C-alpha cells in the first residue's frame, strides 16, 4: 500500500489525521526549494559531440549542420556511405562475392575511416537472418528517401545470399524456409 492508501484505511476506521494536508504542502514546498537550489543551470560547453557549439542570437545552441533538411540528411548519408564503402569478400573466402557484413557482423573502423571486419569466432554470426532483415529494410527506406540506386545492389546481394544459402533443405512434405537462429 502507498501512503495515501494507509491514510484512507485508517480514516475508514474513524481515525483522523488533522493537519495531514498542511504537512504535505510544507513537504512539497521544502522539496521544491531544495531542488531549485541544487539544480542550477547547465554547464556551457564549447564543444558538443565532435562539433563546436554554435549559438543563435539569443544564446541558445543552434544546429551546426546547415544542409538541406538539417542533420537528418547528414546522418542518413553518413550511414549509407558507410554501408556502401564496406569491404567486399575476396575470392575463395566466401560462397559468393558480397560485402563482408553479409557474412560477419563484427567490424572495426580506424581514425581514418577504414573499415576492417574482425576475425569471426564461433557463435559470432547467429544473428545473420535478423541482421539481413534490418539491412534490407534499412536500404529500402534509404532508397525511397534518397533514390540512390546503390541501395538496390546491397538489397539484392543480401537477398540472394539468404535465398541461395540460408534456406532449409527441400523436403517432399515442407517447402524450404529461412533458417532463423534465436
């Protein structure tokens, strides 16, 4: 039971608590006073998330990105460009040529922006169908948003790999289905 439920229970038995509401008001005012003193103003930074702080004429932080549609376009472009420049598998390393992310979901990126797939270990790739679904859905959304035809290559490559290598074996009783690991 919360505090009000206890009070209601005792009041239902005829017990009265004079001054209870006045006490609640005093506690509320005291709490407000303490928090207003403690809270204070935020610390002003000269740099936020890798960008210099820019203020408008009222001293309020303003968007640093001035491109069309604001930061959204910028973030979408960075994400898509990262996927598009992902290294592809080399001959003999995989069942079909594709970006390394199709086969391995672990990677690193250095300060110069070079993407390097991390050596795959046991159980690193259990999320392959889920990762593929996210990539296909994301690249479809990116294509709708940008019209960039490069997205279609990534969608087709991922879908071809799933169909060619991730279906259960054919069976007279059942159609092949996508094997999903949970």
